[in-house]
C-alpha cells in the first residue's frame, strides 16, 4: 500500500522505521508538526519524524493545522491507501479522514478502551496497572473510540517510569502497526468495535498535576514520580523554591517522619508521606542539574524538622 505516515516525537520512530523497511508498503510522505523552538537559543528545530523522513528522502508535510486547504489538496494528490499514525499531536478533521481509502490507523499506547487520551502510559503507571499494551484502531471523530484492529500486551514493572514503559511499547507497537498494515492490505484483518465497558480517560498531565502531595500514601507518591518521568517531572518546594523529584524509592520500614518531613543520613535523604517514607534518590534543584538526593541534602544542610511542600 501507499502510506502517508503521521507522527512527531521520537517515540514514533520505531513504527516509521518498520514501515519504511517493509517490502509490502511504500511510505510516500510523512505528516508532522511544524518546526518548534528548542534549546537556549530557541532555534526552530524539525521534529524527530521530519528528520528521519528527510534522511530517507521522503516528502515531509508540516501543516500548521491539518484542516489547511493546501495540506488537504496535497494529500489528495498523493492519494494514499492508508495513513498510519503514531503520536502526531493534532486532531484530524473529517475532510482529512475521508481521503485515504483505508482511513487513518492509529497506534495508541493502551489496551483500548482503557486510557483514551493524550497520556495513556502516564495514567497506567499512576493508576498502578500491572498490565498495559498498545492498540491499533481506525480513527473516527471521537476520542480514541474507533474500532480496533489488534493489540499487544506489556507488563508494567514495579520500577517502570513512563519513559521506560513507553520505550518498550513503541518497539512492540511498531511490529503491531506493520502487521496491521499487512492485514488491511490482504483483507485478513477487520476492525472490531470497542466494548462499551471499561472506558477510562487519560488527559495530558500538566506541571500543576505533577506537584507531590506529601500527605498521600507513599505508594501514590512513588507512582506520581514514576508517571511524571521524564516529563513533566514530579516536583515539590523547599525553602520557597521548586525542587524536582526525578526518582524516589519506597522505604517500607521507616514510618517516623511526618508528611514532607526530611531526614538525612550519610548516604541517603528521606521524606515522610501519609504512610511510610520514600528515599529521594535523584532531585533537581531550581536552576541546577539533576543530582543524587544525598548530595543535594548535604549541600543545603537540612535542619532537623525541615519539610518539603507548602
């Protein structure tokens, strides 16, 4: 089939690579978000998908909005059979959905209908799911509600961050998406409607959502830290300044600290929660680089009884 691939971030690259390598399909163009400012100089930088496509000599389309007439006209000229999608980052209008004969097929990183929305992996970690996965489905105008072609499952490990889990899902999902394209082409695969039960939503987790509530149980704090790694990053405050908590570890045998209260030993720094303590293994003080929690604690000379949070 003639494919137009839609995607933007690095997590979409395994799927794009798998489709480029396929001997049954041809990626004739990619659709990605416009160049965005990055780095200290805020220089405009192309998306990872745009860069990979350019390296492969594939046409790159960067519409400001996918409803732009110029983009829709060009898509009609290309006449793709199907448009596979991985983390494109913009809603597709009906006019675009109608162009490819086999529609737009999204690789979504959850077991639909669970965790429909922008942040399925983060919400799976935050909720303590033991198993998650990836699904391919036909995009409709609803939010991740279209019929499903196929799924792969993936165990959620006790120490997984969202970044860890998403990396594994992007690799497994690349194979699923390629197999879905094969099945659509030869007619062996038919999309099945999602069940009405089990729907859950996964809206984007913003910086405000990532603030740690030290009165919450330690398990909840641990999940929030892992769910927000690498972005947006869980955070708290210390002496009036923001402190990111990049990594933490559960300490089940220490219950002597009040919520947010700090305790320092030669090798570690602990913070109390609503249950038992957590060890702050990696932190990032405001305006500085990430560092081991124990190094940070020695540097700021924590006084007895000092606490994190408001």
